[in-house]
């Protein structure tokens, strides 16, 4: 019985010697908390108070309003395009 335990313990010691050490693992890159770009649906944009969903749909039909993306049939607006459109619509009064 002692020979079996000795054989098992030496086998375990040999196996442990070949296991990879945790400190040699590659570092995991940090992921930014902010997405690369923010996309809004027409409902999200309408909730933002810009205008109604119907108006956004009408603008797209006649080629007006902010630029948009159409990906696999889904209409999305980039936040930077919304802000650019709002800036272009800004009325500056000169006194």
C-alpha cells in the first residue's frame, strides 16, 4: 500500500511541475467603457425631443433631416450626425 501512495504522490508532483504558471499568462487588454460610436433608432431620436417618428420618416422620404444609416433594413442615426444637423439648424441672431 505504501508503494502505491508513493507512486501517486510522485506522479502528482511531476504533473504539478508541468502545469503552466498563472503569472506567465498574457495580459488582457482593457476595453473602453464608451462605445466607438453611439447609434440611435428613430424612436430613440424622437424620445430625445427632436421631432416625431413620422417626421423622421417623412424627412427620409424627401431627402431632408439628419444623415442616417440603413443596415439590414434598420434605420439608425449616428449621434455625431444628429449633433451636426442640430448645429446646422441653429439660428444666430445678429444685433
